[in-house]
């Protein structure tokens, strides 16, 4: 468990760390560890343009606080008993869509980060971040930006460099790609696989995303290059 240590925090008042005086950022902290909640609350309540309106120990409590307190930013842990932080993010955004959720966790794996952003998270920061980085990230999210921990960004780049797209394809996606590379139309692929054209299009979009290509021609060339056609 990563523990946030409460300590006096003083930030510079000039230069690149100038304070935003226009409005106070209202924050909800969601974490199942009391020491983490207390440490974060003490830190952020000491920043002039921030106030912690509530804390929650689990996902269900977080959703209730968002509906009741309407925070600007939710700092959400990923791993919690019961409802996970990602599921809580999904539910609270369904209830109050304009909420900005920043995942604050110890996990930096590609699958978790991707799922968080796919769910609608506005940012992803790590618990071992420097207080300055955390405060910058909260302000960035409040402005509408998407703060991302440098460590997480580095991990994603490394994972991407090592990624093997072919291994990411499901058996059905591989079938679709193989038939596409042979020159079959969506209608022909649907008939050959016994599925409808809408499903073919869905598989095609997933294939394009996994291969990082933009159209059928690029996908077909990729398949031919890798011996799938």
C-alpha cells in the first residue's frame, strides 16, 4: 500500500506555478485506505484554490457523494473492495456526466490505464507522484485537459514498442482480417462467417484499432506482410 504522508505544502506564487484565483476546485477523494484519504485531504485543503468536499471509502459511496455534492474533480483509486474504481467511474459518469474523474492509483499497466480512459476517466496519476505533480494534474483536469503521469506515459510507450498486434486479435478478428486481405467485401465476409454485416463492421473497426491502420487497404497490406492473407 502506498501511503500519502500529510505534510505542510507551500507552493510558489509566481512563474509557472501561478495560482488560479477565479474559482475553487471542489474535490471528492475515493480510496479504501483511511490514511490515504486523510493525507490527501490535508494536502489539498492546504492549497488555496482547492477544497475537499467529501471522502469515500468505496465505489458505491463515491457515486452517492457525486450525486449529492457535485464535486468538480473525483480522485479515484482503482483497486477497492467490492465495486472497483473503474466501475465506480462508469456509474458516476452515467449519473453526473460532467464530472471529471482522475484515477489516482499505484497501477500503471496498459490494460488498466486503457480501460480507465475507455470508461471516461479524465486523467491518470500515480500515488507516488510529487505533490506539485498531483496539484498540477488536478488543475489540468479542472481546465478540461487530460493529466497523465509521466511514469504511466513511459510505460504505455514501452508496452506499445513491445506490442505484437497479431497476438491481440481475437480468433474472429483474425478470420475477418484474413478474408479482408483476400479481397472479400463486408457482405461476402458476413456470408462466409455466418454473421451479419454490422458485426463484420464492428470486427473491422476493432482490427483497425489493434493494427493501428486507417482503412481496409492498409489492413490488407499489413496482413499480407505478416503472412495472414
